[in-house]
């Protein structure tokens, strides 16, 4: 039976709840087709949760990973009490790092490392489970669904030489995009794992110093240093005077920025802020996931660039991966390269995931310009519709334009706000005949009420930051533009 073509036959109606997006056993998104489904998901409604056939990999255990975790618990059920949890990792090094985190956070709890089918599970009692879950989510170092499928005997293990060849091909592809040497690039099991690696490298000299994030954050980019490293402070005021004051008072280990931010798609004045940081010998880490390295070039200004290759680089929505680039322009480039050589990453990108990533990214240079164009067109049409109050798109940001490569576009993401507020947003969301769920960068359009999914327990804070809960975020796909606009127009008109 062939997979469902989500461009022509999207998962948008109530009966599609829980369908994997894409139609694959390794999908990283899941259909939440109605506003009520989104609320039920956030409220942990058992009927909603029970209908999900997959889950975004860092926000919970994929069914295959959950099956492996269950087996590990069964192996240790004589020594661990009821209410314990299990978290599979690709190797002992990553699992040990998770265990050490639990011991730091919950010294009165109990953890154990259980080897099962070649992988290592962190088994945590009820006291340590919140810390174990936080490390799993924020670091993105957990075992992938493909690793779990092999461990469970559902799939055969890929040839290691094929995996190595795929990783080399992906690194060369990224080196061409970023115009740097392959040695400066490393691959990781997720975008957050790439940020974890960046923080390891820059915080190693003084692990007691926090980082400073400038601009409204993607939730885990802020939570990772807060929960796993020495802390993080958030600065929403990106004016030079405010940044200078924060740098002088905090003396952070690093500055972290997103180009552009999620979901408002704004960009700081990176050249000015990087100069202020570098004058104080503070490195700058940039996340270009949404902008895409094909569209923007942050390397001349920053010291490290990390990206979630899960998104528009792979374009498939069925593989989790990340990259870290050490900028050749950085004054610390040689030092960072040397540190990377001496301290291997906690977990490599697995062979099976590398192979899928390499296959999916072969057309990236052709696909991303098409996504750019489709998104720009949809943004222009949304602005003209009388029901739309505001459209957020990087083309409106002068600071973003200063980072664009010659011929570069603006990425596949836009957000919009409706004049009718939350009530109208719910009606439009329910009526939209496109796939609805988390993630972005897929060949099929994907819509979500992003703030509800990312900040459900802190909505008043998000509102104070100028990010309303009824905002609709759109990852524009490769559907025929006129057909895609027809679907949006029908939902808006309804």
C-alpha cells in the first residue's frame, strides 16, 4: 500500500487525529487537525494521546523507542519501583551524561544504566524521572526510531560503510552551502544535540557561567542551557545599549541568537551584537534552522552555527538530525577545532538516519528556492485578505536582509494573526485543508497554533513578550501555489 500523498490528500479533518506526518513509521510530526485536539494534547487527554500513532521525537517516546524502553524496564523491574521510567540512548556515553545530570538534579533519587539490544537505557525512579525527561527533551541525544527498530529486530542494521559514506556526503553538501572546510562541520542526532555540542565546546573553559539569549526564543534553545548547563538569561530588548548592559552585567559564556526567531520571524542586528560580544571576548552561537544556510550567511559574524537538518535541509519530515559549523572567521576557530578533536561528540548521527538524510537532501538546492517563493507568495496574499490582521515574514526585517546570501530567499515559514482573535483563529484552523501539526520544512504545508504547542504552560508570559496564543504558524510546502491559496482562502472566507 502506497504512502498517503499529503500534498494532495492532507490530514486536516477530525478523523485524521494522530496520523503520522508524513505517512511513515519514522515521521517526526503528528496530525492535530482541530483546535480542540491541540488543547487536548497539551492537557494530556488520554483519548487524544491514545490516538497518536507517533510523536515529535524529543517531546516524547516514539512508539518504537517506547517499546525498547519498556523492555529495559522489564529487565530491571525487580530492583526499580513502580513509577520508574526508561530512556534509550544510542550509546553508553550519552546515557551516562543523562545519568550524571539526574544525579546533579536529584541526588536523593536512583538511576541505573541498562544495556538492551546494543543500546543503553537510563532507568530512573520517580524522583529522577523529571530530570531524565528534561535531559532527553532538551539535549536531543536519545536513540532514534530507526535505531530502536534495528534493536527490536524490526529492521536489519544498515551497513556501517554505507552510513559513513552518507555522513561524508552530507558534510560535503553542507561545506558547499556554508563555503567552509568539511573539518569544521559535525553531524548530530538532532538540532538540539548540535546546540548541546556547541555549548560543550564554548562552556568548557568556565562551566559556571550562564549564556545570554537575545530575542524571543525557540523553547528548547533557551531551556537546554537553563536545565543542563549553568543557566541562561533571556533578553528581549535587542537595542545595542541594552545588549551592552546585559553583556557587562552577566558576563555570559556565550550569546545565542536565532536567524530569524520563531514564530515572529524577526532578526536582530547580528553584526552589531556580535561586535559587542566579541569586544568582550564572548563567542556567539547562531541557529539558522528557519533561515536556512542556503538563504542566510551568519558565519562572518558568529563563531558557531547550529541547525536542525530535520527541517528544510532534509525536507522529508521522517529523520531527526542536526549540524554544527565552526566558523572559519572566528578568532577561536583553531581552538574550537582542537577542542572538537580532543572531545568526541556524545552521540553520532546513526547510520540509518544518515542514509535517509543524505537521500532527502540531494535536491536541497532546488527545493529550498521553491519553498522560498511559495512562502513569499502566500504571505503577500494573506496580507491582502480582510480577515488577516498581521503577517510575520522575514522579508519585512531589514536585519534579515543584511544576512541574505546573493540570490537567497527567506525560508519556508510565516505566521499570521487574525482580526477576530482566538475565536476566529480556531474556526480558520479547523477549516484549513492542509496538514496540521508541529515541525516545519516539509514538502507538504504544515500549520499549527505554535504558541499553544510550545508555551502552553506560560501563555501569559508569551503574551507579555508580544506573541499571542492565537497566532497561526505556517510551514509552506511545494503544493501548486494557486491550489494552496484556494485552501487558505476558503478557510478564511468561512
